[in-house]
């Protein structure tokens, strides 16, 4: 007799796994000054964040297709195991290069958590229920963005920066037990063509570009042979990636997505918005702790107003968007973010502390206005058009 899935228990496990994955993207920021001091790696700081994002982006579509081949549960627990293993290794890292490599392993595991989690939710819940549950899961990122800097600061001040990685272990074990023990699926194995060459060329192109940008003008002169070579490699492999994506059967990044001007604009906004928020979230704690002399917990509290202003603005914009028009909120948000970043760049060491807090609120509010349109665009298609509806549900 086929065992039945316990939906509530599995949902709790999925929430726990998604939360630690989302939290890990923000919790490291307030701990970076202490990590740099202990591991002596200021020049490599950007790699701590870049490598995690890079490996997550590359492995996300791969894990999504592997889930159709080997089952949701198998791929989910595999990704979760890699994430927890990477967390343990990060906590034990003795040098900055080691931490970077272990963050890459963490990112590979995180690449399975988000896509497979939402796939499982699509299997477990029918139409209207699915929309509600996915809304709850989407809010996990807001909660993680709010708590991440504060949790990271607390661990640094009260315990050790290594604790921000070790705390993933018990939560990961609980999530593993709940999903592996209570999810019983009956799925149709579907043959999928995995875009390995696309993933490889993308990784080489972005890695070369990152290395050139991080070392140009610092370790090597911008006109040096190594930097020129890295930029050339990035351009060549980016061209290879686009060529592969235009011809492969199931591309990692379908180029057809960019033929729609509206969607292309939304993707560009997402990219630029991520650049702004990542820069603010990563370097603000360093400014607050090293130059202003505040504690790690204090820097986390300073970032919280930005995390609060973001969802507040998004909710207000979502409420009035169809009355006033989406374009008005997009342009307003872009102007607010621009003014906030210009003001932030003009700050001096002698500037009042509340300036800093107020600027972060402005940037968070502007980002909330900008991102509302993106979420509405992704939610607009009817439930019947979702690929998840075409999957065979598990027994529940």
C-alpha cells in the first residue's frame, strides 16, 4: 500500500529549509568585518557573496530538471545535504579562500532548495490553496531580509561569526527529517535535456568577469595582460553561452524571455535593483562597524529600517498601482533609489548617524515601489497556465 504524504509536516520542513537558504544570503553581511579581521581577507570580500550567488544561479535550472528525472524528494534532500555540509565547512574555515570555496558548495545546495520547494508545493496543493501557500513561502524572503542582519550581528557579538553557519545545521537536519520521512511521491519520470554546456559557458564567462573586476586596478593594472585576457575570455564565453542558448533544446536561459520589451525591462530592473541592495547590505555594516565604531548587532539594527520600508512600500504600491498606473510607481521608485544612493555616496564620517538610517529607509522604500510591478507581472498568468498544474500530484 502506498504511503500518504503528510502535507502539514512536509510544508513545515520546506519552510524551514527555504528560510535558512534565504537567511544565509543576508546573515553574512553584518559578520563580514569580524570575518575579515580573523581570516585577513579584505581583498576577497566580494567573492564571499558573489560565489554564493553564482553557484546558486547556475545550479537552479539544473536541479529543477533533475527533479523531473529522479523525483522531488531525492533532489531536495540532496541539495539540503550539500547546503548543510557547506555550512559546516564554512564554520570551520581557516582561511578566506577556504571560506570562498565552501560558500560555493553552499550555493550549489541552495540552488536546489528554492525551485524544488516550489515544485513540491505545486504538487501538494491544488489551485487556490497553492496560491495562498506560495504567498506564505514568498514572504520567507522578506522575513529573512529583516532578521538576517540582526541575527548575524547577534551571533558575532554574543558568540562567534562561525555560529551564523553552524545554526543552519540543526534546522537543516529537522527539514531533512520532515521532508524525507513524510513526503511520498508518485511521479512520472520525464526525460529532460539538461543544458550542461550552457551552464559551463555561463560559469566561465561570469567567473572571468568577476575576477577581472575584483582584481583590476588592485592586484593587476587595468591594462595588464591578465586583466585584458580575462575580459576577452568573459566576452568569448558570453557569446558561446548565447549561441548555445539559441540552439539547445531546453536552454538554461530561454532567450525568448527577452523578446518581450516589458519583461526585458523588468529583468533589467531586477538586476540593477539587486546591485543596489547587495552593495548597501554588504558594505553598510563595514562602514558602521569599522568607521563609526558600532557593534555588529548595532549594524544589524541599522539595516532593519530598510528591510521594513521595502515591504511597506511594496504593499502601498500594490494597493494603488491599478488606480494610478504601474509606470508611475516604477519611475517614482527609481528616482527615490537614485536620490538615496547619491546621498549615501555624499556622506562623510562626521555626518549625523540618523542620516545613515534615513538614507537606508529611502532606498528600501524606493526598492519596494520598483519591485511591486515585477511581482504582479509574474503573478498575472492564470493558475491554469502554470507548469506545476501539469505535474502529477503526490498522494496526500
